């Protein structure tokens, strides 16, 4: 029932609109106009003031045409990663790609386009449905910030779908908790050519700490990574400062804390080994740490209504959707924490966050069909 040609044209239009994190205003204004044309009531929240962006989350409410139907929640994020400006999408053999110099931005313009097409189809064909509540979020790519700071009390929905993953045949019901770790290592500056023995090299201290760590895939539930190292002024100066930033993710809170403590100990032990006495004065390396929770895990039961609705809808269309656990977080982590039971359905996007990113159109269409059928099934109140 969806219009595939219209969907394709629309996602291509969205992809061409630059929307890096904190600069989503242009695509947000396009969405506001399109949603109002469909009959939606639109409002921007004030999250932009908290995240330093140029627009807040776009909240859209579509009035239902059937009494006694539970409201249904949909969400996708408007921001893209770098390099994501001046994207030139093109279609070859049923796949949309960029020209290879940028990402494509199907993450998450494909999710947005699916939501818009589903709502258009509901309205055009007068399909029975309850109220539809939509959150087009900002700053998902830099820490789920739009969802993190959103006031979800404005929604009446108790369940829904985030469209922000790969395959429409995989329904993500589990995502890990994550913590951000920042370590500031302080050494002692000295001339690297004249008197290096009078310095404590902060980069070496940090390197020693990192070399002690368990990183990468820790076990089937847990990962850890060091992603940023910044420090040093010049090659002829023993560096006195370095900043190291990493993360830990796990589906187990106990394993999450164990890995965090392990990484903290590595820095403490490394710092303790770097000491220096100069003219009777004692110097030693030191470390400052900042550990922050990025987001809490989500764990939606296979018996949850949204899971049953969506998997049943897919079967009615002849598709098999399997429940999956993801190693990444998404806006659904926060929506679940705030009382909206959400799962994450794929849109057909592949190799995201790279210039090789592409969108498989057949999967893109099928995701829209599944969402449309789920909303129709929700209106029947049979599950």
C-alpha cells in the first residue's frame, strides 16, 4: 500500500539536506512543513538549549480516526555523522549510495522517510488508526542527547518503534548500558633534546596504562574501547599532559562496572611507576578521572505488546522477524527508561558511519510495510 517511488524520492531529498549533529534545523523545518501538510500538530522542544544546537526535537502528533485505540509512538533521529555534508546520493541496482566522498546519511534519514510515508499512507487511504505520536530527535549520534533530555511526559503512548538499525528482519529488543571514561594524565615537561631525564612523559604514562587493558570484545556481552588520545605541544618537549577518552558497554551491569574498574586500575598502577627527584624535590605522575553513564540498557520482553504486534504484523506480510540483541545504543534506550516501551527495527541501512554506507531499497520498503501493518493491527485491539 505504500508508494515506493514517493518513498525513494523523499529519502533522496532528505539525504541531500545537511544535518550534522547540533545543526539539524534545515531538515527539521522541512519535516515540520511536511508533517503539517499531512495534518500533524508540530512543536519543537527546547533541547537545543541544553545541547548547544540550532533546533530542538520535533514532536509531531497525528490525531487518530478510530476511538478506543491505544496511541502508537514512532521515532527516528535527524542528525548524521561526518563526513556528512554535500552528500550526492544515487541509485544503482536497487541500492542508494553516496559518491564515496561522504557517508550516505541513511542513518537515519531512512527511518524518517519510513515514518513520513507510513503517516501519508494512513491518511490517504483512511486506514483505521489511533493517535500517532512521533519524535524526530537531534544529536543521537553524539550520545543520544535529544532523547536523553526529552520530556517524555508529553506523550500518551506506552509503546512504539524506533527506526534506526540495519535489517528489517531483525527486531532489536536488547541494547547495552554504556559508560564514558575520561582520564587526564599529568607528567612533567622538560626539553626533549637537552634534558629529557628531567621530565615525566605523560603520553608514555598513558600508553603504559592502555597497554595493560583488556580492550575490544571482552565477552559476548561486553566491549571496551579507547577512542581519543590528545596531548603534547611539540616534538622537542617532553609532554606534561595527555587526555584519554574511552567507553565500556555491556548488557550486564556487573560486567560493566568490572571493566570500568579494571581500566581505572590500569591508570592508577601506571601512574604510580613514574616518579622523579630533582634537586631534592619530588615529582610524580598523576591522573584525574571522569566516569559518566552514557545510557542505561534496554531489555524488552519477548512477551511485550509491541514485540507481539510487530512480529505478528510481519508474519501477516510473509516476513520473518527475529529478536536480536545489539552492541550499540539508540534512542530507544532512553525511551524505555522514560516509560515508552520501544523496540528498534532496521530500515535497510548498511555499513553506516563510513563512505561505503548504502541503503537497500527492498528492505527499506519492507520496513515501511511492517510498520504500517503494525499500526493497522494495533487498531484492531486483538493482541
